[in-house]
């Protein structure tokens, strides 16, 4: 396989791993989320995993990262991600995916079994992956909220 073809295979595998992360979150599948992240053995030689959710402090290590996703899933009745502006760069055994997470989420309504109001938001995200013997695994996730015109008080008319 040529260098260009091998790079394209890697790129597609990284994009598939990135998409799997968001699908696992939508499905509330904590086990699948954990499998997407580097395992303890994979992270030992070059440092542990790191995660920054919008508005959260830096989380280091699998225990903190897993706990954060568990808390998010426990407190989110519904979440759906529409990824846009997806870019992927592969450099050897490391790959960077940047994207915009267009998020639709909702909580429980007062009536049992009904979904509460849906809320939309945007987050720009950087997902850093490492190649392992088991495929591409997430090493670092950093999400930062995108302010919309309604969020910026300077846009208010006087």
C-alpha cells in the first residue's frame, strides 16, 4: 500500500473512532466510551488521558475521565451530536480531530415518561488519538463552548 493510501486508511480509522465516541455518548453507553479512551497500559509510557469538558477543570487519568462521563450520562436524559467542520490530521502514531459539536439535549419533563424542553448548544472540540495495538484510542478531549449572538451581552441594542 502506498504512503498516501496508508494515510487515508489511518484517517478513516481515526474518524470512525471519533464518531464512535459521540455515538456512545448519545446511547449512554459508558462501557463503549471507556473502550474508546486509551487503556491504562497504553497510557502508562507517555502519560495518562486528559479531558476538559466545557466549564470543567482539567481531568487527568481514566478514573476522573470515566467518572465525568458517568455524571454527564446520569444527568442528561437525551443528547444528540451533529458534528460539523470535522478535520483530521494524522502524523505517525498520533492523530488530531477538530470539529464543532452541535448539541441538542434535554432533561426530564414533569410528566413521567416525557422529555423536557430541548436545548441547543455549540462546542468546538479537539480530540487527540494515539495508535495502539487495538486501534486508535482517544488520548485527550478538549471542548470549549462557542458563544452565540444571544450569549454576547455586547450585541444588545440600547
